[in-house]
C-alpha cells in the first residue's frame, strides 16, 4: 500500500485496519470456512448493505460450489446508536431447505440484527444449519446473546466506518476500517 493511501480520509480519526490487514485476515477466515463446508451444500446469505464489500472479498477466496443470497435489513436508521428495532426491508427469505447457511454481516454490535435474522431463518427457512461470520465484533455486553462462528477482528465499543460500514449512508466505500471523528459522530 502506498504512503499516500495510508493517510486517513478526513472523516477518520484513526485507522484500525487498512486494506492489507483486511485482506490477510480474509485469507485466514476463508481457509477456515472452506475447510468446514467442504462437501456440504452451502448457501451464503449476505446482509445488505453493510456486508457487501466483506462478502464480495471473502467469497472470492472460498473455492466451493456455494450459492449466494442477499437479505436487506436495517437496524441503525442513520445514527451511531442502535435504535433497537430490526426491520426486514424484504419479506421473502431464500430457499435453503436441505442446505447449510452461512450468514455474513459487517459487524456484531448489540446482537439484535443477527439474532433477529437467525431466529427468523431458523423458524421459517429451516436450513440444515446456521453459522454466522462477521468482519468486526465489538467486545461489549450484547442486548441479545449471540455467538458468531467466525469474526475477522475484535474492536472496542467505538463507532467505525469504511469497508461496508456507514455513517448516515456514507463511507461504505473506504478501503479501510477506521474510527469516525467524534465531531462528525455528534452531527447526527
Ligand atoms: P446490532 O444489531 O446492534 O448488532 O448492529 C448491527 C448493525 O448495526 C450492523 O450491521 C451495522 O449496520 C450497524 N452498526 C453497528 N455498529 C456500527 C459501527 O460502529 N459503525 C457502523 N455501523 C454499525
Ligand atoms: Mg449500517
């Protein structure tokens, strides 16, 4: 990575993981996931919008005959604190009967989103199994107890943006993950 591209963008106070660190971690996660699902019918469910870069980069490292589905959910509604309600922005669930399901999300924060998605899929879609992979996991008490099976990085309870994570819809396209400047954080 060039020296120039390591300069944080104006919105970022501190870079936590640059593109190189993310790529290296995804290599290891993908190897672990590939070993586990080898020989099993696998459907990957990417939660949109946040997991899009994570899912795209992770899946290209998994050389298995998997199927990809997406589910649009929202929980933050623009601020930096979870408001509690998880909204399914689409009603239809993927057909995963007879298949193992791996859910991908950008970050595990309160646990509400993944808990709600997991419960609904278990009850209504009934896959053979459900596992969860997140790029980031905040080390804090969860509102909903939920263990993920694969976590890229553990971080503190800070609001981060980049690589899929947004603040009011912005910064998802940054190639790195960083802590959002506090001044910006207070605007919304
Ligand atoms: P949870 O339901 O509280 O676990 O939050 C999950 C969702 O909240 C994620 O999929 C993100 O969209 C959003 N979120 C939680 N923490 C952050 C953060 O630090 N930055 C950006 N989005 C976040
Ligand atoms: Mg979000």
